């Protein structure tokens, strides 16, 4: 019997999604359209000085999940091995990397299918600023310092 790479749950040979955790097991990255940022966005939660976070404010799952960034490279993608695990077919397995830059952070696209968008602009690499909305596939993440 096969096992899920995320939760180690039992899988049938015909499963396309893990029945225990919902991890999508097959398929390729799906195309998406950028989400309009004209609708009101959730306000950032207060953070301690010099602490940076990425919080999911819109997406197909994991709503309001907050990732605390530390001063090391952090991977972003659909692979369960990524530091910021975004489980949706609009996200490439290895989509982007978050890099420490001085006292802040930058994000770099790793050749993903749908790209990295910051405040509705497609970027290959950009330094992040407090309040930036980072879109990766169907997910919108709020960067807060």
C-alpha cells in the first residue's frame, strides 16, 4: 500500500488526493489569472520589531496561516519539503525562494509556471516591503515586518 508524502496516511492506487490530509497526488501545475487587489484586504497583524512574517490572506486552504521568516533561505512551493508549503495545483513544486537581504527579505521566482506577483506586478526578484501582497498561484500572502 502507498503512503501520503505529507501525512503518511494510507493511499489506494487510484487515489488522486490523500483522503486524510487532502494533498493532491497527481497532475501538473494549473494556470491561473492574477487576483484583483481592488477588494479590501485583511489588515496585517501587529508583529514584533525586526520580525517578518508571510500570512496567507487568500487561498484555497490554510487561511490565516502565518509563516515566521528567519534569516535563512526559505523555499516556497507545492512540494511538502518546502518551508512555505502551498498545496494547490496553481503553485509549482519549487515555486520561489525567500532570501534574507540586510535587515529584510527578498523573494525570487525559481522558474515557476505562473510566476511571482507582488502587488499585482509579475516579478523575477524583488525586495519585500511591509504590507506587500505576494501572490503565488491562487494564494495571496501578506508580508509584514
